[in-house]
C-alpha cells in the first residue's frame, strides 16, 4: 500500500523553524482517480480494523486535531476519515466562537470535556489553539472572558497559555489520563 512519507513535515520540540522553508505540498501517491479510490479503500479498510482493535482494547483513545485556515480542507479530511470508521466510535467536535458557558471556564475546559473516551476516536475541527490564534487577533473575545487584570496582561497571557497547553498535553500523555 502506498504511504505518504511524513518525516519531512516533522519539527522536533524546541527546534527553531522557518515556515517559508517547510514543504507546502506533496507529490501525489496515486496515478489516477481509480488508483486514488483503490488506495483510499485500502486505507479505510485498515482504519476500520484499527478502530476495532482500539475499541476492543478499551485502554486508549485517539485524538486527531485539524488546525487550519478556513477552506483548507478540514471538513473534507473529516468526511474521508469518518466514512471509514464506525460512527458510534467516533466523535467530531468543531470549536467555534466561545459561547456563554465556555466563557465561564478556563480556556482549556471545552477541549478537556470533548476528549474522546477510551476505545474511541475524537476529531477536533480546530482546537484549543484557537485560544492563542483567533483570540490574539480578536481581543474582544479575550475581554469577554472577564479574566482578572493580572491574568489578562497582554505581555504575559500568550506565553502562559502556550505553557498551559504544553503542561496539559504532557500530563495527559504521561499519565494516560484525560486530565
């Protein structure tokens, strides 16, 4: 089965990068539409089998995070992935503009409560990274969070939020729990 070699897209933790030097496209791994459909069917068959193992073991979950600009193809990827798995074992959540309930909690609260349960696949259409991307561009969202002044300091809030994300991810991975 044809495989996409992803090593050239990997960035090591702490590595300095120049995004202008990162690849933005890949050579197709298929020769025609028919060949593409064959590859997709084979991958979806493999994915179904892996999902069955994930569900049967009931020890781990899988979270796919799709973070990209509008019209970048996130919904198309979700359509392809979900078409290959049992929908009962897959949860898709789209992060939108925070509503009243989200504004009453920590910025990671919504992501934590949407994590997939063991044996399931979760897909985030955007994610908690919106809190360090979109909120940074639209300060009215940050103001709506009604944070104490010392926490809403523009000089430190973004570094603290990035650190919170790293701490949460590292804790979740190290403990095998959802935090």
